[in-house]
C-alpha cells in the first residue's frame, strides 16, 4: 500500500509518500500565495522523487491550514492529529509534541497509542513562530539556518523583553546599535521563544518524551533553550518539518483499510 | 420566505428610528412572519417572533415607557409594572444576525470604546449612538456576572439623559444579602413606577411572578425531554431563544413559547446522523455568519445541552416577590466560587450523556472566560474532554476563522480517538 500526506502550512508545504513503514520520498516547498497550487506542486515533486505516478498512490490525506483546498485528498485531518501521529511513529515513547510552525505554535499531549489527549494552540499572533524568526534574522543580516550556529558563539545572553514581532525587531536594531554582540542577541531571542513556548506547554502539562516538530525545530539554539526551560531533553526528528505530512500519510493508511 | 432577508431589505440604508417607529413596518413584518412560519422547525419560534415583534413595536412607537435591562437583571419587575423591558444585548445579537453589526462596531470604535470590550456592549454603544435603539425612560443594570453592563448603562444614561438604576448584588448568598437585594428591588420597583407615572400594583407584580414560574416549569419540561437520544432539539437552536431568556421572564407569552416547545418536543424525533458526538455547550454561540455551527452540524455533532438553559433558581413566591427574585439573582451558579460552576457543568454533562464539553470563550467576557482554564482543568480531572474555543459571538474581526475550525475539528478528532479507545464517557 502506498499512501501520501500533504501538509499545506502558512509558510511551507510538505508532502510525504509512504509504503508501509518506509518513507519513499518527501518534498518541501514554499507555500506562496496559492495554497492549492502549492499542494499540487509539492505532491508532484514527491511523486517524481519516488518515481511514482499518482495512480499508484492508494490514498492521500491533507493537513495544515490549507487542507481544505487539496482536491485529490481522500480526507482532511488537522495538523494536531497529524503531528501527533507522525511524532509517535518516529518516537513511540513520545507523550508531548511541540510544533512551532510558520505562524502558530501548538503543544499536543498524546497517549500510549498515539492518540491526541489534549492540545493547546497559540495562533493569536506570530510571536515566537517561524515568521518571527524570519523577520529577526533579516534584521540581524543572517539566514534562519545560521541562527543556531550564531547562538553557539555567545558567552552571555542579551535580554529581549518584547515578543511582538514588530517591537522585537526594533529592540534588536537598538541592541545592535548599542554594540551588543550578535550571538548574544540571537541567544536572547531563542531564550525568549523557549520561555513563551514552555509557558504554553506547562499549561497543558509536559510529560516526557518531548518531541519538537515543525520548521523551527531545525534551529538547534531554540531546541537547546527549550530543553533548558522545560527541564527535559527535547528530541528532534531528522527532518522535523515533514512530521505533519508523515502523520497524514500514516492516517491515509487507515483510510485505505477502512 | 427568508424573514431575515426581508428585514434586512427594509432596514438597509434607512434611518432605523424612522422605519422602526412606523406602524406600517410592523404590519409588514407581521405578514412576513406569518408567511415564514412554515419554514420554522418549531411553532415556538414563531410564537417568540410574534412576542418580540409586539414588544419591539411597543418600544419603538413610544406607546409605553421602555426600560433597558441588562442581561441578568430580573425583568419580572418591569413586566410587573406594565412597562416594556428592552434587552440591548439581545438586540445586539439580532443586529448581528441581520448583518448590520459592523456599522455599529465601527461607530463604537470611533466613539472610543476599546476593542478589548465585549462586542455585545460595543455593538449596543454604537447602535445607540447611531439612533438604532428605542429611547429608554430608564436603564437598570445588575452588578452580578456581567461587569461591563453597569458601566455601559451608566454611560448610556448620560447619552439619553435618563435615570440609571443599579442593582448591587453581593457575591455571598446569605440571608442578609437576600434582604439587601430584595430591598433594592423594591426600591427600583417604586422608582420605575414614579419614572413611568404608574401606580405600583402588587397584584400585577404577583402575576408577573406567576408567569415567570410558568416559564420556569415549561423550561424544566423542555430540559427533561432533551435527555432523550437522539437529541430532539439542538443547543444551537435553543441559543436562538435569547429574547425569552433575557427579556421575557415574567410575561405570559414567554411562558407560552416554552410551553409550546415542550409540547412539540414530546413527539419530536431527533436526528441520528447528528449523534456522532454529543456536546455540552458553555456560554453563548456566534451570531455572525461564521462557519462554526454549520461545521459542527456537518461533522455530525449534536449540541445536546447548553449552560444557558439550566434552571438554577428555585420557584418564586408571588407572596414575596422581591425576596424570591433576590434569591433567584443570588442563586446563579456562575456567581459563586468556580467549584459551583464545575459541579453544575459536570452534572449536566452526565445528565445529557455528552462526549465532550465546549466552552465558547467570547472575547471580552470576563465572567465566563476569566476562570475558563481552571474550569477546564477541573472538568478534565473528572474525565471530560474540554475545548476552550476562543471566538466572538458578534465581532468576526476578533476571530481567526481557520483557527476556530481547526480547533473544533481537532477536538472532534480527540473525541473520535476516545470513542475508538473506550466507548466515550457517555456510556458510563
Ligand atoms: S458576553 Fe459576557 S461581558 Fe458580554 S454581555 Fe454577556 S455577560 Fe456581559
């Protein structure tokens, strides 16, 4: 049985093709302005990588904010369930999933069977999300990928008091003007994001193992700061950005079986 | 015929005060209501429409002094004087259903009402400033539960240059508190009669108390019938009866609405397709065009019961009207330590055999949302899945529609997982 999962997020879209328990291929693209087009493109890219035709795929499940605009999906499932399912597949001992995506963050508690028990979402503003990091990285003249390494150079942590994307950007600019070294600023930002996320997680209750998914998990600085704030080691999958799509592909197996 | 579309057409681009004070308007709407009657699922809805229409005509045509009452004020006092109570919160929900809320909210924005305030109050403030609402002879607000209403009413009393009366309700329900509230109610009764130039008539008040008791017992009958599975009526439908809940108690027609509904529910068959999940709904629902309620319906959810319909007060004594109304006010389960609301919600969830509980956290409503996290934790400890759904009953701008639906869908997925695992709480 071959199944597909498509995760259409606000910043990026991912597709995963799965055969049994094996990932055949995956792809990641920017969503851009047209979510429907992004879903088609990302799926096509994954099919090409796997050398498959769409007719060979038994079922596709769509997730993410754009899940309703994926015409070839047999079912739409929320990113909450998909991240839980994907993380559970990769880490069977996981009980808490933290997903920081492009525009929101979620904490998901799951049981020993990979079912969601409870969740919390912060989607009121982009503070502490992928979009936030993008804006700040630009102000620091770094790429998002460089932020983690930059933070490792810091010997001290600059204090960032604002988490509003707009205010934090101007705070960062003024710290640069005051001559605060860039690594310290980056470390301060990571800490601020971690504390905010930890607050959300603690409201739900953190049960180890804790797995972080979503694009921001690629930033080792945020992961380290989050581990410290939570007081538990935060595990990260090899490719954290595709966990939602992976979960969708796993749920598509159920669709085929039902 | 679509009654709302008809009324929208009448009011769009018009000066509301002029349209709504014309007797012709009511003749037309009454005809439209009659024509629309066949489309209502319940005859009770038609009766409520007729009742609300008659009272709206009384209010706008200046036939009788209008008294604005805040959502939790005991309106029996006003009916007992033969005056016309007007519930601006209900009017705000109606303005929203008609699709005119943005105009009122924008006006409130311009007048300096903060966006952090409850949109019911902002809509009222804007609609009052724009002259949409019937001019009151007095405004009466109660301090229990809704903390925004007394401040808004005070402001609006200045706007209309009319007296503002306040019912101060203590938090503890003791015999002294009961006497204190009863004395104030007697004072308000006297003061309103002076303002309206009416002689206070105890027998008329006793009649209002009697109607209020009828309302109560019919509502209890409705609630008892709602224990059936599948649910004979949806919570989303019950939440359309705001007018009788907040403005009708004490009038015979409001009692008749639920009397009729109880009779109708006796033979009503529920919809099996909507029993995939049974939900208990806390607080109000969106009255704007958002997709949430439709989404839940499509997903096969039954809102088996809602907090608003719970009969929390004991029957009233027509011989001691002020004391029994004081007891009614003081017995509200949400105007107590949070454990009380937890206990009530838990009991309702069991009684109506629900799978999960949804708290619609209306932006700016401190009385309902202030303790929602604690409420949620306590209910979860009792084994209930709980969703705190952030939204706004009137102001769509305060909602991220995708996020509301994602949360709702994710909650249903949680319920699905639980059902698959253990058959759900409803089976206990
Ligand atoms: S929603 Fe809350 S704040 Fe708004 S009118 Fe009702 S009780 Fe008051």
